[in-house]
C-alpha cells in the first residue's frame, strides 16, 4: 500500500458520502492485495449502514467490525468493543467510518489514547452540494469542529461533490475546484476526487486529483 498509512479514518459532514467511500475504498484496497479491516462506528445515520453488507464483505475477504446488525435502526450510541483491538492490527489496513457531526467525532475521541502515538490518516470528505458545506469557509469551520470534538487532526481532503444518481460531470468538476481552493487555504492535500464509475470517462481529462471510482451501494430504503 504505497504512501498510505495502515489506519485511515474517514469523517465529514452528515450526508457527505463517508460510508460510501469507506466501502468502495475497502474493496479497492482488497483487490490490490491488502488485508482490510473495515470498522463501522457510524452511530449517527441509521439508514445507511455498512454493517448491512457484512456477508458481501466477508465473501470478498474484508473483515467488518461493527455493531450488531439488529441495531441498524436503533438510534443508540452502540460502539463495539472490538474497535479498540483494530488499532493494533499491524497486518491489515484498517479503515474507520465515523459518523457525521460532533456526535460522531466525540465517539472517535473515545479512542484518542490509542491514536495519539500511532500514525494515521484522517480524511475529511467534502460534498459542496450539501447546504452546510457549500463554500470554503463553512467547510473549514465544520472541519475545525470535528477536530475539536475528536481531538485529532484532519490530514487530507476528499472531494465528493455529488447528488447521488443525479450527479453530473459539471457537479464533480466544480466541486473539485472548490476543494482544491480549500486545500490551498489549509495546506491539506487532496487524497482523492470521487467519481461515480459511469462518469469516469467523461471527467478524467478534466480532474486534477487522483480519481477514486465508486459504485453506489448505500441506497435509501425507499428506492
């Protein structure tokens, strides 16, 4: 896993697409030959749960650490005890999906003692089509609130401007431009620009960052 830490924390605003990215990145790294442990401690959104994909992930050789699937729709702060052990999995890449807003960051802060002396990447996912993260100032203010609550520092940004199935190529391009402006203002590099797989050919010549192609797994219950 070239130039990538063994512990990757994915955070961001509620609805920014963190779980989708965590799921797709786990699959990508597994296909590249990495042993992957995916940790689901998103206790904020009960409707888009990585733990619902446990059987599929297991079939692909990805280990999932999460709350019980029977608690998928329970709005409870249920954090699995196995999470602490995941920090010491030297043989694997550990990807952590953290819930959005301050509540999710506070849950992450519980593990600060495990993280303070361990190298990690904390990716902050930016969707500029979300109402509370539509401009650089609001993104940076939200990012700072996540850092305060988690007592950890964001290390890289992910551009994920999208409207799910309604996303256009122009949405992705304009969103990436804003994220690179935030990168320049903060000094934080952009790890990936997320592109729905069927749009990759349309945008690949216009994207500045590394493209992370994704499939959409997190479908709302009414679809």
